């Protein structure tokens, strides 16, 4: 930039200075949606003409923040969060990018099963729920070494006793929950 200064007496002077125009970064990131208790991974995809490094400020949308380039974050409740990442170049030029991250709720595992007499089938009824989405997988451990992946299995126990039954359910978003209860199988009466 050049400035030429002239006076009314025809005196003049010239001043030259260089001005640096620094590139503005282009902020961008990707993040994975997770189920509650999962860790969201944020991947920086920001760029700047000519390359270079940035400083970072992340706002995770839950009143927490970070300054790491590729942070991991665990949300404490399910929901959709608006995340903003601001990148700043060493010359003070900055840009921000905003995107949403969804944290899916965990399913609630539950079932009913009645106690029965030996040689009577036990009907296990799944009553699991999930606030968003659907329950899509079942894994039963029936306490006698038997397992099942049916939603509502029927099972014959071979001996009287109390059997611990565990149901683990999986949501369509990958969330997992378990519940345990016991089933009692009564011995038949012995006539005298």
C-alpha cells in the first residue's frame, strides 16, 4: 500500500507499507451418533489455504466444552445436541461450524414369567421398552445352561428348583440393557 502526501507548497512525501492478508480457515467436523453411555468421537475436518495448524474451541451443547483437536465426549442424557466447533489460525482468523449429534436412549429390559410345576412349560414374556426406536434383539440365559434369542420363548426345565433368568435386550440403535429374575419350578406332589 502506498500513500503519497502533497502540500499546497508542492512538497510531497511517499510512504509504503506491506499488508498481509491471511487466509480464513474453513471449519468442519464429523461426529458419530451414539447410545447413552457411549462416547461420541469428534473428527476435525477443517482446512486452510496453504495448510497450517489451528486452536480449537468445542461447545458440546450440554454446557461443556473442550479445546482438543479430536475430542471424545460422553453425554449424560439422551437427546439431540447442537455442537459448535470454532477454529482459529495462528494469525487470529477464525471460522465456526455447527452440527447436531444424537444420543439415543437405552432400552429398559423387563419380562414376566410365572412359576410352574415340573413338566409344564414356562412362558417368558418380554416387556422391554425403549423411548426412541424399537427393541430389536433378545438374549435369554435361562439358568439351566439354555439360551434363547426368541422374543417370548417357551421353555421346559428338567428338574424342580429356582432358576435365575437373565434377559439382555438390544435397541435398533445399538443400546443394551439387562434384567434378571428367578423362575421357580415346583416338584409335583408325591401321592401317599
